[in-house]
C-alpha cells in the first residue's frame, strides 16, 4: 500500500511541476512600470529615430509593433536578435552596448511585447 501512495505522490508532484511555467525576464518586466518606461526610452532613443518606426511605413527595417517577427517571436528569440543583430542587414547587435547590459535588452523586449498590436 505504501508503494502505491509513493507512486501517487510522485505522479501528483510531476503534474504540479509540469504546470509551472518559466517566465522570461521580459514577461516579468511587463508588470513593472519602471522597466517598461526604460524599454520605451531605449526604443525611442535608439531604434525609432534611426531604423524602426512604430507603425507601417518603416524605412527598410521591420515594424516592431505588429506581430510579424522575422527572426522568431518568443521573448528569448527577440532578445537574441537584439543582442546579436541580424547578419546581412543594418541591424547591429546591441549585446554589451547598452548602459544596463542585458537588463536593458530585456526591458526593450518587454516594451515591444506590451505595445505590439496584433
């Protein structure tokens, strides 16, 4: 009987663990007004004025406020694109180039995901 209870507890534990999702830093930051403001300022000061726009009609850079992500739309994929850049395009990598490092990139991802219009 105790073996059955042990197996049942293991199954219940596995079900509980599988229901726990890992949230990216961007997902957590979407609930932080300061992080979102910082992401917005980085977007406006770094990208919106030079390459990307907030609506259709971008120069030669994609609109980042829609839901069409050319290089993957998960938080991690967007982070990687910003961090590494896109070879063969004007999109440089911003890894190591922003004042707060990776945290600034995650705040930018949070801002983009919060403001996108699907």
